[in-house]
């Protein structure tokens, strides 16, 4: 009798093992590119047995750099009859997602994009009606990359600059919805004689240590040693998502020259964004201050003032009106004929819109 019971248990375990071994899985997730969560469920399950099985698919998305889970997901029960079944997101819905990163830094939409990064997607097929036995497991690397890296804007490649304290501007990587916490690191290095720009970026010590910003521009600080004339400099922008590098721009070079602009010629300086809060950023202007402003208040005009913030009492050195249109505006404030505004000093442009919001930008002038 005892021998019969042992034999029965062994046969039962053999049947269970055979049943488990009869399920196989082939993953068809794109290994790289821009991914939405629905693409994670492109897979083929094969039931080699003679009986229909009810299963669930569990997914753990691991960050390759930290080996920590970023997202867990569990599908609805899926019925597998004998043979192969091609699955997509609609076949396993509804899917329950849980996240191991702050909700503010992830797209919670089940149809949303995955944040940019390097991941390992690990799948486990379990029995949905027989105690959650593991039937088959598999993992696949998944790289979520932007379609376009940051695009450098100014200074132009191989440009000759007049100012030794230039402003650097660039365009964001796309699609922007791929990033949940986008920022930028900027590296500027000197290119030594006989050295290529790529080697210079990789090998030379950056002139600007640990620069990180969420803006699309950065001003070389006046508190730092000025860039030398006659030398070649290289610069690159690294897009960072939640503090991790995800995309590299091209590498551009420029020089600083002693060329003096022609009399009466306006120095072409880049546009700088006005902000609702003052910060340490100081823009550069020539005979014209170029600013960008998003007119969400739909004002037709605003009155601005310019004050000298390095002078006692912060005197008003210029005031006037700016005509506006609804939405983004690129505005130019003329400074050429104002003798109160002196080169090298710092000034503050300020205006208040109809919502009682105060917008400002600091700038210095190179005439």
C-alpha cells in the first residue's frame, strides 16, 4: 500500500512536470528604438500538450545599470489550446502595472512610452488555475533610444566668436515624451594641436566642471577664466534622463577671435528666455537684447524696464513697450543708442503681464 502511494505521487509529479515542460515562449519585442508598453506583449506561446491551459504572463523590467526593477506587470488569464498562439497587447488585457520609480517620473498610461534607458525584460509564464506554477521563463535586452539626439545650435560649428564668454544653445532630443526627467550635461574642452575633436572630448579635462541644466541654453560664466583667442575649443551636450546619459549630440568646434565688429553693425547674439524667477544665468547682448517669451496671458503689449543691478539704488536706465502676439514671441530690445548702458556691467530687464506675473532676465552688454 505504501509503495503504491509513493508510485502515485511520483506519477503525479511526472505529469505536472511534463505539463510544465510543454509550454514554450518566443519573445518578439523590438530590441531597440522608441517603445510603448503595448509592444512588450508581442510574443508567441506554444502549448505542446493535448489539454488547454490557462496561464498568466508576468513581466519584470530591470534597469541594466542598477539591476533594480523599474516596472512590474501581470496580464489577464490567457487560454492556450494545443499549438502556437501569437499574442499582442489586446490578447492579454487588462494588464496591471506597478512602478518602482516615482509616479512623477513615469508615464502611467498603459499605452504610454517607456522612459529612455537600457533594460532587461524578464518574462515568466505561470499557471493561472493550478497554483501559479512557473511554466517557462525568458529574458531579452531592451534599449529605449531617442529618434534624434540633442541638436547643437549656437555657436555654429567652426564659428569664430567675438566674446570670450559665449552662450551655448541646443535643441532637445525627440520624441520629448520619451523622457520623464530630462536634463543636460555640457562639456567644453580645449583641442590641443594635432588632436581631433572626438579625442579632445574624451581625453581632455573640461573647462567647465560638472555643468547640469534643464534649460536649452547655458552661458559660459563670467566668474570663470575667459576663453583664449586663437585656441580651438570643442563642445558637446549629453541628454540625461533621471540623471542617466541617454543620448549624445555631435561634437562642434569654435574659436574666439579679436575681430572687432564693423561700426554700426549689430552683434548677432542668441535669444534668451525670460523667466518668472531670477537665477544666476547672465545672458549676453550686443546692440540688441534678444529674448523669447511665451505670451499665455494673450497680452497685446507689456511695458518693460531695465535697471542697473550693479549700481547703487538699481537705477532705471531704459524703459519702453513690447508688442506681443499670443503664444511664443521672439522679441528684440534695442540698446544701441543708450549711453547709460555700459559694456561689461550687469543689467536686469523686467516686465509684468496682465496676470500680475513678473518676468525677468539678467544680461551684460558687449558693444
